[in-house]
């Protein structure tokens, strides 16, 4: 995954761990960044990307209804 840079990963970790902003705001920031490419890299369909990201950011335990690719990415 040469397109992923350490700075972007650290920024995502900081964003998710911070208490700033809602899950929706955090998801929008990620989806508007180069990190949004990670979903297609892991075969998560564009239609599911936001729901998958929200599940990860909110640390949702019930992942039923999400695709196998999504659950593998966020667990």
C-alpha cells in the first residue's frame, strides 16, 4: 500500500482518538482525504464506505449487516 503515508495514518489515529467532533464529522474528514482510498484497496464498496468508517470510529460492537470485507478491515 505505497499510497498510504505515515503522516496520514497518524493524523487519522489522532482524529479518531480525539474528543473533538462527532463521528459524522470525523467520517467526513476521512472520506474527503487520501485515506478514503483504503476502502477500495480492501474491496469495500463505495456505498458502504461511510457506514464502515462510522462503525470503526464509534467502536460499534455489532457489525451485523456489514460486508465481510468491511468487518475484516475494521477488526
